[in-house]
C-alpha cells in the first residue's frame, strides 16, 4: 500500500470510531408525545358548544371527561326582590285635617288664649310682706299645729323631717358657711320671708291654696325644726317679725365685698 493510502485508511477508521461514540438522537414515540403534551401547560380555551371534544382528547385527560358539559341554555335564577309580585304597594296618603284659624285676642294686649285674671286671682299674689311684718295678715299657728300639715302637703317632696328629697333641704341647724347646704334655718335672713314664700309658692302644684293659719303653722314648724323657736311658740303678725334668724348678719347693705362693685 502506498503511504498516502495508508493515511487515508487511518483517517476513515478514526471517523467511524468517532461516530460510534456519539449517542443516537432519540426518536419520538406516541407515548412520549402524549406525556409531553400533558406536562406542558396550555392556555385555557373557552368551551364552545358547537365544537365536540375528540375521543383522543377525552382519553388523554380524565379530568376533562369527568367535567359535566356546560349548557348554553342555563341562566341564573331571577332574584325574588326583582319580581313584581313581591313589591308591596305604597299605602295611600292619609288626608290631614285642615288647621283652624288662629285664635283672635278677646281684647287688645292679650294673646287669644287663657283668661283674664279675676280679682280673687290677683288677691292671692298681690301681697308684700316686709321684714318688719308689714303685709302679714291676721292669723296664727304653732309648730305642733304645723307638723301634720307638713306631713300631708310638704313631706313627699322635702322629706319627712325636712332633710330634702325631690325638693331642696329645709332643715339644718348647722351655721351656714361655704360648703354647708343653705336651708331655711341657717341661711334666710328674715322669718317673715319664710311665711311669704310658703304663702306665695307652696305647695308647688297648688300655690295660694293654704290658709293664713296654715302658713303660720308651717312657718312655726320649720323654725322649730331648725332650733330657732320652741314648738309651743305662737307665730303671728306681731311675733314673727321679732324672730332673730341665725344668718341675718350675712346680708348687709352695701355689700362689703370689693369684687362686686
């Protein structure tokens, strides 16, 4: 053999050995193609009722075979609230009575309601009781006489013994000072004012209904409970102005406080 022919032979053998070492490419089979298709995610395609699924696709995907077919005729049920049969008709409006005309005043300067005060109405409040006793009427009373009157007409608001309740406290012999509750006994400067207030404003639901004797008796009862007079002391137009109230000196004129001028 010629030298150049030997070299050609060696090269041919080397090439054949090289190709023998390289693995042959895999040939796809039907099974591998189906497995790769199942493993690769695909975009969801809306189901169309006009396209029937192929048997091969159903066999390849068991989940798709188990899924029920979507019926294009299925529609959501109508809401009961939207049904005309469930709407309640609005009731017919009720006609209101026509208001009457405004009352006309019976006389100039009045408002068209109520009544004019009678002479007796005016007499009950046309009073002026002064510290010196001017204005006090004829009559008298004691604390003993005033106790049952107080129990009947005053205790329900002011307490059984004047200790207060729904209405202010009336009895407290403690000398008045800042922090002490002001009462008839320890604060008011004149005993005649006690008579005037009871006569003018009490009982609160029937002011002016007490007689002069009842007012004297109630005044005596409150003064006695506050340890200012005795139970047997008679209160009238002469004796009542002479009663010295504990806090009389607390009311002076002119007012000495520098912050009120």
